[in-house]
């Protein structure tokens, strides 16, 4: 499956403008043969929007989800995107996957909140593994800081995730996460990991880009620079099967020794 990664910060504070950016990227991605487009963390609203998080938050089935469903059906590809989700009095840092036919396939709430900004504005999610079937692949969702913890990524591996989507808002000086940690996560868990970052300065944050699709061989199949970019990579089931057969990590685990980790 050809996968498109939208490295962009959109237009922080404007849902209307960000939907336009997403629509334009979806058209380009579909024209290039992609079956899936993924946008960064909090793409719908912008990340560093302060108290506007609560004002702009929407339910998972809200107006913006309907608008994105219309984009997916018009262009004929699935879209995953980050947004602030309102559920009653709680607001979650969430990512949602909508199919090419406009169906809401999966909604994930970030489980590991990073820094004072996130802890002040969001409630942490409680479900570490959220998956959906897409074009014969098991696709999982995770957000930014979550992938820096080995446990939830391994939980996805044990649950059979083939492609892990990680909408991200990672900033200087943590470039090593994109450059080194993400390919290692893909290698040690025998999966593809798509890491889709924001760019440029928003408030106190300076996002560095470097989005990538890493394969089960630990190689970044495609890598963005530091500017706005739509990049493409292919998820190859044959390569996935070959490395799962050759790589012994999951087979050689001894879970009985790991009880203290919990």
C-alpha cells in the first residue's frame, strides 16, 4: 500500500484552513496512487494554541470528522489526522482514521502526555492498542511521545500491527527520536512505523520535521527534510513477512521474566 505522509503545521488556529490544506494534500496523494494519507499531531487545529484547545475541541463524530469523511470519499483514499477530541468535560489529544468510503475506522487517545502544556490541557487516554484493518493490513495508531516508550509499541507488535501511524509534534532538541529511535522501533517490533511531524515555530515550540516511514529492516524507506513536504513510501507485505521470519525478537521473548516491568 502506498502511504503518503503530510509534513506540515497547516494553519494553527483555523480548522477551516487546515481542512483546505488536508483536501489539497489528499488530491495530490491520490493522484500519486496512495491509499492512505496521514497528517501530524493536532493537525486539525494546530498544536500550540493554548486555551483554544478547549474551544476548538470536537467529538470524534463531529463536523470536522464529517468534512474529512467527505474528503476521503471524493479522493478515494483513507486519512488519519490528529485533533483535540471533546468527550463530555474531558479533552483528549487524539488521532482518527477514516476510510476511503468515509467510515470512521479507529480513534486513539494519546496515553503518554508530554510536558506541562499537554498535562494542563488534556486527559490521558487509557487504551494503548487501537487498530483497524485497511487494505489487508492491520493499522495501529499512536501519537508522538507514545512511541518513545517501548512497551506500547511492543503491545502493538504482539497484537499483530503491520503499520503503526504516529502523528507527531516533536521539537528541538529531540531530533534523535526521528533519526534513530523510530527506525529501531520498526526493527525490534517487525513492523512499519510512519512518523509524521509538524514543522516550524509555534509559540515556544520549534518543530523539526524529519518525518519518515521506517521498515521492519530498520531502514527509513523515505525521509523528509525540515520544511513542508508530502512524501510517499510503500508498505510491502512481502518484506514484512520476510523480516518477521528472519528476526527472532518476538519468538525469543521470555515473558515469564518480565513481570517486574509492570
